[in-house]
C-alpha cells in the first residue's frame, strides 16, 4: 500500500517541480524576454517611421519641383519692391559695397512691411532680430568634429539650430522662406555677396571663420545634413552651393581647419542642379561648379 502511494506521489512531485522550475524560469527570463520583444517592436516602428519619412519627403520634393518648374522668374517690379533695384546678377556687373548694403537694408525694410512679420512684434525690426540671431550663432558655434562620441552629443547637434535660435526665430525664418520663396534665390545671392565682400560699414556681416564653421556643420555633420535633407530641394541645393564657395575661399586663405574635401560635395550638388528645375541662375551655378571641379581635379 505504501509502495503504491509512493508510485502515485512521484509523478505529482515531478509535475510540481516542473511547474516550480517553469515559474522560476519565467521570473528569471520574463523581463529579459519582454525587453527583447519591446526592442524588436521599437526597431520595427523606427523602420516604418523612417520609410514613411523618406516617402513623405520625396513626395514633398516632387511637389516642390513640379511647382518650381511651373514658376516664372520674379518680375523686375517684384525685385524692385524687395531689393530697391534688381539683384546682383541682374546688373551683370560687380556691385559696389554701397549697392550691396543698400539691397540688404532694402530687403529688411521690405520684410518689416509684411503683415505676417509685423505680427511677431520684433524689437528693432527684422534687422535687429537678425543681429541678435547672428550674435547667438557666433557665440555658440556648432560641433563639427567628434559629433558621434555620444548619443547626447549627436542629439544636441541635430537640434542645434532650434536650441540656439529658439522657437520664435525658427518659426519666423520658416515663414519667410515659405512666403518669400520667389525671391529666395536673389536674397541668398545678395547676402552672400555682402558676407564675402569685406566691408564692415554695415553691422551684421558675419565673420568668415563663422561662415566656415556653419558650412562645415551643414555639410559634414549628421545634424547639419539632416537639416538640409528636411529642406525643399531648391533651398538645399542653394545652401550646398554657397557652402562650396565658402570652402573654396577657406582653401585659398589656408583656413580649412577641418580638412574638408570639397570634391564630393561639388559632384553631388552639380548632379542635383542638372536634374532640378526652377532655379533662375542654374547655368551660372553649374559653370562655377565645373570650374571648381577642374580646380580641385575632380
């Protein structure tokens, strides 16, 4: 009788041991398995988010390209409204310091007269706000080297412009880029001429070393490149083009302290220019890039 009871108890003990072992393993491995499942779900979500972002951005670019291809260059009256006179290239000659600075001030006065800008109630108008923004950018230059030393550094560099300029300035800049898109090309042309001309009579001309650091940030860092990729194609191409001109001047002045090789950027920007429609001076930009390509032995 005892032997029979013992035989019936053994399977029960085995079941209890197995159940206890299962509970122990679950308590031990459960959190680990849950973390692995959570990580897998997050990775899958990131992949879908990235793919959606790429498709959305490409759709936006195609819409912008189609819209730009339909647009005509700004009429002379529009250019006079914004710059007082035609932009630098329209005259077909090198502008004097006085002419360049007159166009810069005319552009700020034009913006001050726009209703959407007046809604921001800027102290000192757009020119005053520009000076304060330039001071903030010069005082806190972006990180160009060793950006990926830590995730913290990478995230800070990605959000750099928003962090330094602040929400209000970013919103205003975005609105200006959107509402004044038809004169964007000419505005960049005038401001670059002002930046590299060498005159300091009008406050606000950025120091060349500062220009170089920001050109390096935009083209050589993950944070800067991610910013460019989020811009519409026309603005991205123009920014890349002017960054190339800054690097060329840095090489001539022996100021290329980050040792940036400009040749890949020249090739990529030239390829984008050839496939893009909507830039009034695309032929001029391409000619300059081809000259620089020969200069650097592309």
